[in-house]
C-alpha cells in the first residue's frame, strides 16, 4: 500500500469492514498489517499526518478495534483459538497494553482449554 498515513488507512478500512460485526480473521490481519507498518517505519520514523507510535494506543480508531476484541473475549462469545493466539502475539509486538484485555485473553484461553479437556 502506498499511503501518506498507512496506520490511519489500515484502521479506517478495518472499521469500514467491521460494520457487520466481529470477524476474528479481520482483526488478526489488521493487527498484522499495523505491526508490519510499524516495523517498516524503522527506529526514528518521520510521521507527519499519521499516528506516531505513542499515539496509536490512544487513537479512537485503535480503541474501536480494541473494543471489538474485548467484546469477543466475553465468556459467552466464541473467539477462534488460532486467531486469538495471533491477535495476542500481534498486540504484544505492536506494544498495545490494556490490562483488562490481557486478563480476558488469559481467561478465554483457560476457557478453551477447559472446554477441550471436557470440563464444562
């Protein structure tokens, strides 16, 4: 993608694509694109009209993505284990820190393990 503000564009297209509801694959792919964009910028990026690394956590577009993830992590929702793992890795690599989300991810993983072991 050739863009003057790639992070804003990736998040814009995520928000546009997610109007029909949560899609674990879309979340995972979006986070992967954000991670690749941040890596492509290098150590001292020149950011003019796009999010700087420290602004990404507080941007409303990223917060909307985070809210979708939090909703999918609720106990009564299904979050595919493969995409849950990928999402967790990508969030860690981009440095997104949300204590509530981390706690819910571990809870969801334990729920999946208990279900797999037959401990309903």
